[in-house]
């Protein structure tokens, strides 16, 4: 497992500890979408899904210690940089998570979903009219279409503002409805074998781009 994947898993465990008391948490929810003619699985993996009476909160975790991120709208790609002058552009986590939510809608129907991005990247978003939003201004930022951006690192070790925010939301699910949703998600969560296979396929596809001979390992 690469250092980046290992770091990401450690961060997911941190976030898991921060939200486990807020409802039922499902981890590594892998949705198999199909197979290629080579047998590779086309899949999508939601890092975490939190379910309580307020809705279904789908988490996308982005971890990169000692990096910062700048973006210009909620749907923009994130421009990452560090003190060594390295830069990288990654897909907007909200957009990435919308794909997970689309697959979950196909599985669960039209439910009350929240698109939650949680990160330890020191972010700054520059909007029109000169408005700026950053991790320094708030540990939680909310946007239209049920989008929530959270900042959490080892030093904060708390998502109290998130807990306070969801406490203001109306109840939309009964205990019986929550159990019905849990029963659907349980078989496809915590499936580390599928999750590791998903990661292996992703790494292999990247390797094939630079070394076509790697295709023999598929």
C-alpha cells in the first residue's frame, strides 16, 4: 500500500473516531458498477456513511499533511501546494462525492443525502465579490445542495461544530426507516477485501500508463 493510501486510511480512522457517536457509521462502502473485458471491476467507494434521524451523510476524506489547498468555487478542482514548491491538482472532492451519492440513490432511492468533505488541508476558497472562506474562519462551512466542508486535524480532534449543525436539522427518518437503510448498506460496507482490490486495480491502471507490460498482472 502506498504512503498516500496509508496516510488516507489513518485519517479516515481519525474521522471515524470523531463521528461514531453521531449515529450509525458504515465504512469503506464499495459499490461494484460492472466489469471490463479484462475482469477489472469498475467500482466506487464511499469512505464513510453516517446515518441518523437527520439524513444520510456521505463522507469524502482528503488528507495531505503540511499541504494547502485553494479553489474558486464549491465545484472547482482543488489546487494543492506545499512549502517545497510542489503543486498538484485534484478533482473537486464534492464532485467526486456526488458520484458516490448518485450510486447510493440508485441503491436506496431518493433519500435525504448530505455531501460532506472533511479535510486536514489548510484550505482557502475565493468566491465572487472578494468573499473568502478558509479553515481559519470556521471549522465548518455549509453551502447549497446539502454540501458541508469540515476541517479536522490531529490538533482539533473534534467536530463539535458539525454535531451542533446537525442538531439544528429536522428529523426526517424514524428508527424503523433507519434500520431499513442500514440493512441495505451493511452487506457492502466494511468489506476490506473489495476495498483493497479496488485500490490494487486503481494502482495497476496507473502503472499500465507508464509500463504497458504491467497489464499481464491484471
